């Protein structure tokens, strides 16, 4: 079995900084055979991936929610580019054993999604989160996930985030890449802030995108099962099966806060002013309607 390398430096994959493990096994992504019924859930890391995965799995199993307890979320919805020499810890190996429609997690920026997914006509749910909360969440995740590079101090981390020097690259390029293509491809573009503000509305939208017209009672049930508290206490959704040598829970929790606006507890007034200036410049060509508070 491949030895788990911790706190590895990032390596380049077509201009995107990535975990070495992702790059080493990327040929598996390039040769992966998608089915037209497959669904991609794509996000920049820490934008609400797990939340969306759980919502989608519940929608697909609305006839029997118990089926969503069949396995941890990372087994029910495998991680496309997270592969290793061990088939049990390889997204593509797990996926190859599943029947369509498969739900597939990815953090790949749009330009790295293999053409075969677009040729097959696969649907994509993309979830974006405002960059201030996204950076805070990613910082705490990198403190606890020992596979990720050491984030350093908050201030060092924020610089790296703004410069796109973190795993999966620039937040700006990521959110813009999918935004530009959303009408040309089958991309449902969602926002974490909308999910938080009106989860029922977003669950209904996701269900509709997947071809389901669910009753109001069913939608409310899915909302209840996917609140932050429900998922935090659900061993099949909270990553509690990941061992301590990978997730150091003394540093932070996977299900940390799940809020909009926690950035206000992290950004100093100077950091906030610098960030706002940078954001304005970076988003000038494509103003995506992000909300930093709700
Ligand atoms: P915080 O670190 O701000 O708490 P991902 O799944 O993409 O890794 O995103 C993780 C972030 O989503 C974490 O944010 C986590 O707490 C939050 N999250 C997960 N499930 C959630 C839910 N049901 N409701 C709100 N936030 C949720």
C-alpha cells in the first residue's frame, strides 16, 4: 500500500497547484469513462460539497431515506481525482464498481474536467461560496487535514489563498470558469449563501435539475436531514470514519461552523480592506453576485 504522505508540497498540473497524489494518478481521471446519467458535484474546496452530496443522495433515494445510511459520504459519492495505489482509497476505482447514475465529487477547475464528461452530456451541480468564508473554512481544514500542505498562520494563508497558491489553485479562476460555461453546458450554479438562507428553495431547484418533482413535505424532510446539526451528528455524513492520522480533530472539526459571515471573526480591518481591493480587481471582468453576509 502506498505510504500516506503528509504535509506534502504542491505540484503543478497544467498550471494548477495540486496534491502530488492527485497528479501521480491523474491518468485515471483522463481515462475515466463517464456515463451520460452520471452527475458531477463540482466545487472549489470548502464551498459546501458534502452538504450538496448529502442533499443529492437524499433526493435520489427519496423513496427510502435509510438507503443513505449505506456508507459514508465519500464512498456513496466518490472523489474523482483523489486516487492512490490502493483501490479502496481511489475515487475512480470506487466509481468503476458502481452502476449509473453515479454521483461524482470533484474539485477540478472546469478546464481540467475531461472532455469525455461534456461529450457524454453529464449534468454538473456547481456550488460556490463567498471567498472570505471559503478562505476561512479552507484555512481551518488545512490545519486539520494532514494530507494538505501546512497552512501557516492565518495571515500567511490568506496571502496564499489570494494568490491561488493552495490545492486546486485560484478561487477566482475556479468560480469564473464554471460561471462562464453554465449556460453552454448543463451546469446548475448554486451559492452556499442561498442554501443557507433558503435551503428548501435550493433543494427544490436541485431536485428539479435532476428531474424530480418532489412534494413540499419531502423537500422539508430533506432540509431537516441536511441541516448543519443533522449532518454533524450523522456518522455517514460527518467524516468521523477518517482516522486521526489524517484528520487531526484537535486542530479543527470537519463540520466546523457551517455559517455565512464567520470571516468577520478572522479578517482584521486591514486584511479586509486589502482583500476587498483585490477582489474588486479580480472580479472586474465577471461580476458574479456573491454575498458576504445574509
Ligand atoms: P465551515 O468550515 O465554515 O464550517 P466541503 O464539504 O466543501 O468541504 O465544505 C465544508 C464546509 O461546509 C464547512 O464550513 C462545513 O461546516 C460546511 N457544511 C457542511 N455541511 C453543512 C450543512 N449541512 N450546513 C451548513 N454548512 C455545512
